[in-house]
């Protein structure tokens, strides 16, 4: 499981491969995170001041309780809850690009 999770980190840079598995990012601060291949699903919880870029997500991206982050995500389904000052660059299966900023 540790290969498919980044947890409790601060001020670090990560480049990971998910190998098609579900990926979890939680309780990180001031990190740059890239997941460079296909992901089954993505969950991000309690992250602050991070930049997160992913490869294509086969199903859903669920982003919760994040603050001052930037996300670059391509997914089938996108869900957020309780995010503050985050910017999302999204690509959806309809082929349309979207930029959302949550204040």
C-alpha cells in the first residue's frame, strides 16, 4: 500500500507511478506531487499549499479539505468538498478542458 500513498509529508517533491491502482494523498503541506501513469481512483484529504498533477484517472477524483492547492487532473468523475482557495485544471471524458477555482 505504501507505494500507492503519500501521507504526512512537508516540503518534498514526489514522482510516483500508480501502476493502475487507487492512489491516496493525505495530510501533506507544501509538496509537489506527480503521479505519472494511469490511476484507478484518486483520493486527496487535508492537503495544503501543494501542486498535484496526475495521469488519467479511470474513475473518480475525490478532493476533500484542501487549501491553497493547484490540481491538474483528467478523470471520469470529479468531486470536491470543503476546499479553500484551490485551482483545478480538469480534463473530462467529453473532451472539454475546464478551470475551476474554489474560494
